[in-house]
C-alpha cells in the first residue's frame, strides 16, 4: 500500500510539472532558444541497464588447458535431482538446461567434465590412499562427511585461493551450520540441486481445510501465528475414526498428519534450536538436550508426534502418501522433491513450512534432510601438466559453475521444475521461495552423531525422560566429540 501511495504522489508531481511547463509564456520560452531547438547531429546517450548475469560476468573464465574434471557421484534417483550432468538433450527442461550449461562451461574454460557413477565415496578414498588423485570432486550425501574427515581424506573448500565462499551461489546457511575449526568441508555450491530438493516441508490438503473451515497455514505463517499449538488444533479437528472401531487405521481413517518424522528435527530448526551445536571459540560440540528451553520445545513437538496421539501416523511412508493422495490426511510431511510423487493427487494441495514452538525465540530456519553435497579430496591430480595439483583449477571450475547456475539455471529449477510442476498456487510458490532463502543443515548428520537424534526421537515418542536421557548420553557424546575434534585438528596440522 505504501509503495502504491508513493507511486501516485510521484505521478501527481510529474503531471503538475508538465502543466506548469505548458503554461509558460512565449516570451519566457524564447529567452532560452538553445533549449528549445534540438541538435539533429546529437547522439542520444545510451541508457545503462543492469546485466541479467552479473555473477557470471564477474567470474574468472580461465583456460584450464583441456583438463578433465573427474567427479564421482551416485546413480540418478528419479525422485530427486541428485545429479550434476546429463548425457544428452531429452526435452525435459531442467535436464536440458543443465546439459547446455555444462557444455557451455566446458567450451568457455577448455575443460571436460568426466562423471563416474556408483561407489562414489569408495573411489574418493581409494584415490587418496593410493595418491593417484584420480578423483577431483565427489558428489555424495552429507552423512559421509564425518568418516571422511576423521580419516583425513578431505580438503576444506575455503583453502582454495580461487573460490569466494561469500558469493550467493555458495550456500550461506550451510557455512553457518557446518563450518568447524574455521574450515568448510562441505561444498554446497549451486551446481546440483539436491540441497534444495531435500528441504523438509508440509504438503497440505486444501479441500480438507475448506471442509473443516480451518485457518490457512500459509496465512498463519505470514501473520506470524503459525505455531505448534495451532497445528495441533487442526490435527485434532480433522482426525476421524471412520468405522468407529476405536482404532485409527492408515488404510481407511482420516488423519491430521502422515509422512516422515525426520527425527522431529524440522520443528527444532523452525523454533530456533539445535540438538547439537558447535562453539568455535571453545572448539567444542555441545549437546543441548538437557537445556530447559530445548525441553520445552521437545514437549511441544511431542504434542504432534507422541505415540499416544491418534491423529499422527508416520509408521508407513508409502501408506501415508496414499492416505494423503486419497484425501484422508490434512498434512503430509516429506521433502520438497517429493512433489514428484503427488502428481496423482486430485485435491488441491499447498506447501507450508513446519510450525514454530512460539513466535518468540531464536531465528527460524528450514531443515534440509541429509542432502547431497560436494567433497574435495585431500589429494588431486595434475591433469593439465603444470606440475601442480589441480586445486586452483578445480576452484575456477566451481566458481564458474556456481556463478552461471545462480544467474541462469537456478531459475529454471525453481520456477519450472519445482514451482511450475509441483506447486498448484502462487502462495505455495512464494512459500517455497521464502524457505529456500534460509535453509539449515544438521551437525548430527554431518559429523556422525546420528545416534543422538534417534535417542532424542525415542524421548519424543514417549514424551518423557528428556533430562535423564541427556545425562546418560552426555558422557559418551563428550568423548566422541573430543575425539572427532582432535582427529580433525591432527589432519589440519599435517
């Protein structure tokens, strides 16, 4: 509204100025003839326009001497964009955009991308152990990072002089969450798209919202009222034991929430807390499970997920998807990329983030579940024959990939592949854009503390024993955490 008022004011000023000019007397106009007579030989100045590709324009495009960029990665999963290249033009918009991007960059940098599929982590390890440097980059799940780090098989990306990790095509949330000892071993650069596809979201059934006259969760989010208590009220309202047998059955009854629980971490992150945090000054990990505020949030999460709640079911992911597709669940908890499995849903559905414990507290962020990331091996080869390991060349390649993707290909992914195919209304599209700007990544997955998350989940399911369970876990956690830090420090000193 403010912008509209300003625009109207400006328009009025312009009109007033024109009316004033028209009312001037001829004598007044004749006093400045030079201003009234156009010079036919004058050349109008060109209007400056902003480049649509500023990052690509600014990035270095050096000749890499025909070298190969050898990348190991997993086999393609049709449900997610866990790949970085395609073999040929297929007619699928995003795949073709990635193919065109890679061929263009190969020509610009005089290099060749060589992808080696399957056993991606094993091949990285073998390359480092043998010293062959056959692998330049590995594209694998973030949960592989802890073991690779402790073995000393990785180089931190921020060590490369030819990359700038402050640029927007290097994910800033991942650096905030996963950097340790001042080093960033996880390469979340705009190259592949799985770190977007793996963002946890809630799909919701618009027909059930209307039928039960429930508040729109997107509107609740925008008005800063989207809390766990609001969600629980909706779950209780919708859940129905259809045959009245006193038991909720995922195959026939109506539920409030189905899908995956992700160790209940999405609500943690939305509420501004973490099970495990890293303190750079003290150079140590901290387990926060016994913290009073954390327990308050955990008990709130249990209102949704405790085993005693009949309106939530996460035992069978497939049956949950079927229940949502059949219109028998209000919410469906999955990853953003799972919209590809919902094409058979006839009812209108929308997308919203997980709710917060309260609107007071820490910063909201949107949890990404064990995404695929790039790893940089400790040892790389000298493929262009300059008698130096190709670290700087790899950095040049990644900067070019990130800049080009950010300026060109990312919009194809967001607007066409995700929003164009998976979102059925503009409000859901805008919700996805908001979430993508503030994603968060998990230390327990990145540094091999997965058992902590599962132990925490057990407490939520029972809605009890948070403090006592934390006390039992803390001793072993501290030992393991100290060992991880020492091992990483020893490899950094090598």
